[in-house]
C-alpha cells in the first residue's frame, strides 16, 4: 500500500513548479580598437535578429525528440481526494441512505500509445524541419557576416572622406594665406581673398558633414553588432585595411561554389526537403491507426463516524450468537439421549471481549485514508481504426501538402536562377570596378599635378585665382572619385562574396 502512497504524492507534486528567471548575458565593453574579425564575432554572438533565428532551433530540436518519443508510450499519473456527506440519495425509484460521511482518495496510472502512418512519418518530417532551421541559421550567420563586412567598409569609406575633407581644408587655408599675401603686395584684388575665404568655409562645412557621416556609419556598425555604441563612436579605431588585387576568380568556378554554398539557396533546398516529407506524411493518413492503453488504479473510503458500522456489526453478531444459543438449547432438549451431559450453550453467547474485538476490527479496517489503497484490477485495451469517409478531409490535406512541396521546389529553381544572375552580375561589376580604379588612380595623379602647376602659376603671378579654384575643384573631384573607386571595388567583392556564400579573400 505504501507504493500507492508514493504514486499519489508524485501525482500531487506534478501540480507545483518553480519559476526560473533567466538573466540576460552582459554585453561586452566598447573596445578602443575594433578589427573586422572582432566585429563579426561580436555580431554573431549579440545580433538580436540572429539570436531570434537561433532560438528557432530549440523548438525544432524538441520537435525531433517528440517525433521519436511517439514510439514510446505516454505515462500519466493522477490522484484525488473526496468527501461525501451523510444523507439519502435517490436513483430512479430506489433510495440509498448513507448514515455517515465518508472521505476518500484515489490514484491512477495510465499508459497510452497511438501508432499511425503519420506517427511513422513524423521523425523524418521533424528531422527535415530541423535541418531547414539549421540551414536558415547558417544562412543568417553568413548574411550577417557579409553585412558587418560591408558596414565596416562603409565606416572606412566615411573616414577616407574625412581625410579628403581635412586635406581640402588645409589646401584652402594655404590658398587663403597665399591670396592675402598677394593682396598685401598689390598683385591681386580683395575679390581673390574673399573667394579664398568662401572656399575655405565651404571645405570646413564639408569636413563637418564628413565627420558626421563617420558617426552615423559607426552607429550603424554597432547596431549591426548588437551592442550599444559609445557616446563618442569616433574614439573607436578600425585598423583593418583591404588591398586591391586583380580579380582572378573564374566565373564558372564561382557559379559552382554558389550552387553548393549560397546560404539562401541551401535554406530553400532544406525547406523543400521538409515540404516533400510533409507531403509523404499527409499521404500516410490513409493507413489505419492503432491505439493501445493500459491502467492501474486504487481507492480508499473511510467513514468519519464509525458508530453506525459498529452498531450494525454488533447487532448482526448478537443475532448470530442468539441463533446459535437457541440451536444449542434445541439440541440439548430434543436430540441428546437421556442421561448424557448437555452442551454448555453459554459459550456461544456474545461476550464483551468479542464485542471489543469486533469494534477494534471495524475501526482498523476503516482507517484507510489517505494511502491504504484498495487496488483495482489491471485494465488494457487495443483499438484499430480506419476512417472510411472524412468529408474529403484527407484528399484536401494531401493536395495542400503536395502543392506546398511543388511551390517549394519551384522556389528552389527560382533561387538557383537568381544566384547565377547575382554571381555573374557581381563578377562583371568587380572586373569593371577594378578597371575603373586604375583609371581613377591615373586621373588622381593627373589632377594633383594640375593643381600643383596651377598653384605655382598663381604664386608667381602667371595664373589667376579662378584657374587655381578650377584646378582645386578638379583635384577634389578626382580624389573623391578615387576614394569611391577604391570602395566600389571593395563593395563589389563583398557583393560577390554574398552571392557566392563564402569569403573570397
């Protein structure tokens, strides 16, 4: 009976649970020097969108476990406490009187299992969905790495624009001093000085705008990393540099690598596999379903007032004793031959000791609440069912699952075409960007030489200030175009890496 008590306590204990509060991991401190590798590592650990995608793996992982656990019977345990007051109850035309209130308890242990075609197919479906979630997470990691790399380049490009703006401020300051010196010796008018002052002011405004752009791009980088930016983001140094080398990657090799490594394509392929598994699972609904159940149970019932039980038992015992005594007297009177010793009929009378024994026995038998259970017989059942007509529910489910699988297959084919287009386009853009870089580098050198000559001409009085401003504007435009060409090349590589699905350098 103690086993029943343990089962009841276990059942009652299932109703209580303790809350566990998960604390958020502390974010890393802001570094003074941030390399690209550190930025990518921080983003992969703290980026909120990536963490949300990673959380989906927990559900799919438990989905696989749940699918395999379907082949193991489920176990349920229950327990109850009950009270029923004294009184009468009427069932149909029969009245039942209960002279004492009762208290009781019960327990039950049940095993159940259901096997069907869908159950047999669920492990494959759940595993395919888990692989699809893993592929989605892997693609999100690669896309995040590409995004961090591109944003890192955006910060470096903004910093290069600051360097160019500072160079322009230095040049315009020098031109202003030169114009003022020539004005003091009477070689030009105050108009040249005012134009130099305006040019210097405009370059200072451009310098402020360039510095503001660095702050904005740095804030976006930290946002992508998933950590708060420092109050002054410009204090963080980005030390990584990226060389410019001729693109020697073969387009056919890149296309092959993209088909095998593009994260979005791999995710769609995994989802298509899961959709096909779902379609097979839907078709398995035509198979029969087998249900197996088994159970053990027990109960207790104890009267709160034992007087009616004791009185009834004593009355019954007294009546039995009186009958026996009467039978004994009858035997002595009618059956025994004269002269024989009569039977002592007093030994059959109900004695106080016997009454106490009956009373103690009833009290002991009544003390069963709450754990002295009376076991019920073991029960088990096996049911096999095969629905014949389900209002076309099964054909509808199969049609929907098959259509979803077909859509997933076409999505994969569409993505394959898009990947080929993206890789080819990015490859051609990279080749053009490298050629444009070479041209802009030559233009930069030529514009710098033009500015040097215009400055010397103005210094010796052979040129005008307007010629100097034109040369300065051409040099500034050439410097800006050179910076854009450099980072267009880097952006083209990043775009190609994103299309292929792996770093190329």
